């Protein structure tokens, strides 16, 4: 599913600081020949407190009624050919930067009709993204010395 880095503070907008954001777009399409019921979209990021602005829209931009409980988004039904778009942003944490690894995100979609699927392998659909973080360890140090008080003759310091 498409991913956009939308608030990176690193070079060329790369993710580099805690709070930089990734914009996710998940598109769910009913490509079958029957209405789908109890469409379940599972994404661990849905339950994170680092996630914001989650919306579900139909192909005409109208809000889609859904429930969201413990990272599981449920849509009551989807007509044949219907396309729903789920968007949200995710703010990276300092722990994710320190891990020096990409942010992985996996989404899985299923429906009540999956039990009738002839090919069990295609019953659930899933997709994964990997978003790199700009890892740039850097350190600087500066030390200054100043004579605070003294009774001896003045000495030039080099």
C-alpha cells in the first residue's frame, strides 16, 4: 500500500527525528462478484497512540461507517466493485530511530465470505510496507576553560 513520508526532518525530508510522520494509504477493493460483509482490516498501527487522523472514505469521498477496536477496523459491508480508502499518519518514536531499522507495517483484510473461497490461500489478503529512517549518529563536544580567580602573575594561555 502506498506510503508517503510527510514530515521528515532529515535530508530530502527523510524521517530523522521523533515525531516525524509517515502517511499511510490503504485501499480495499471488492474485486469479487458478491457483496462482502464484516470486512475486517487489521493493522497494528491502528491501535498505536502514535497514529492520528484515521479516515475511511468511499470512492466518491464520503465517510464510511466503521468500528475500530484494538487495531481492528470493521466495515459492515462492501458492494461489488466498491473501493474504500483508509488514510492515517504515524509519528515515529525515538525508540524506532535508535533501533536503526525500517518501520515495518503490515495490513490484512478479510471478510465473512472468505470461508467460501475455493482457494484458501487467497481468502485473506495482506500487504506490507517498509519505510527507512535516516540514522545519523553524531556527537560534538566543546570545552572552555576560564580562570575564575587566582593570585599569581597573568599567564597567556595558548
